[in-house]
């Protein structure tokens, strides 16, 4: 769980829940420019990638039975991010752009970009469905659902108990899944205004406009969080896709989500604490 100024990571180890809490200073605190609308979206996206990789590394370290096992070094984490970015570019930019470019015989630029966008969406859905075949990933998705349930409970002003949290929806409009879907849809409209060109022009323009599209998507997510009822039709597709990236958690997973959320709601200590069931 990430708060305004700290991050809490809860991991179940046997019958106990180990919680690591650390202070975190957003980049925007150091550079006010990064708080500007349409810029902050890209910043938050990069920060989330870094935090996500660090958290997965930390959780693996905490549950390891081998005390001598070391966590990833800074360069290993950097290499992991580079590989992840390159794979993302290949799957979600190069392949869809190439397929869209193959439809140049269709004069309508909107049709070309629709083909590109649908291809991008299809790859994303196929990727999610593919990794759901792995049991470990399904458990990760269950914890993802537990996280959403805990946040929904807190936002409803209810007590953070297993019973209350279990009753809530595992879907949340601010989820990264919804963000990715919004980015895919926005890209169809933005790229349509670029007109036709060579494949290299299309590929380069997609890369250069990624921050712009991410910024637009982030602002949409912020609005949907503030005006959830008024925008329920627009956010419905993102919530539907979350049915694929979340799972119904059990009580033990809900307990972990509650523990992390409770810790992030109190001042950071930088300590590792253990709580029994």
C-alpha cells in the first residue's frame, strides 16, 4: 500500500504477517514542475514501476527461508526495468503499429488507428489471460483484489475488519488496469491526428507521444475517482477488465491487505514488524 509519504508492504510468512514500512518522498516534492497536469501522469507511472519492482523483490526476500539470500542490487533492478520496458515497446507499440501500417490500403486514417488500437487491446487481453494460467499469478491477482477491497472499505468509512472488507467490490476505478485501458483508447484518437507516414515516422511518434497519452490517461483516472457516479458509464470498461486482473481473495489474503493499509495510515517508522493471526 502506498500513502502520500510512505509505503507499507505486508507479507504472510507462515501464520504471521510481516510488515515493512518505509518513508517515501515523491519526485514531485523536489520538482514542482512534476505536479503540473498532463506531466504528473508520466511521473506517477515511472514511480509506480520502480516501486512495484522493489516491492516484489522485497516480498520475495521476506518470505525466503534462506537468510543468506540477497535482494536484487540496484543495477539488477535497473536491468529488470529495461527488459520490462523493451518488452512493452515490442508488444504494445511495434507490433500494433506495424499491423496498423499494413492497412494503408484503407484510406480512412480512423480505420487504420482503430486496427492498431484493437490489436493493442487484443495483445493486452491475451497477455493477461495467458499469465492467469499460472497459479502464482492467480494468487497475485487475488491479493490485488484484496487490496481493492480494503481500499473500498476505507473509502466507505467502514471498519477495516475481514468481514467488512470481504463484502466490498474487488474493482476500483483508480486501478492501473483501468489506466492501461484508458491509455489504449486515448491513443486511437491522438494518433489519428498525426496522419499517414512511413512506419518509422509512426513508430517514432508513438514513442514520443507516450508521455502525453499517459498524462491524459492519468487526468481521466483522477476525474473518474472524483466523479465516480457521473462517469460510471465511461469507467465501466476498465472495471470489467479488472475482473481479469483481480481475483476473489480468501480471508488470509484480506488480512494481509488490511495490515498493509493500516500501517500506511500511521506515520512511517522504517521498521519491520510482525503480527500474528
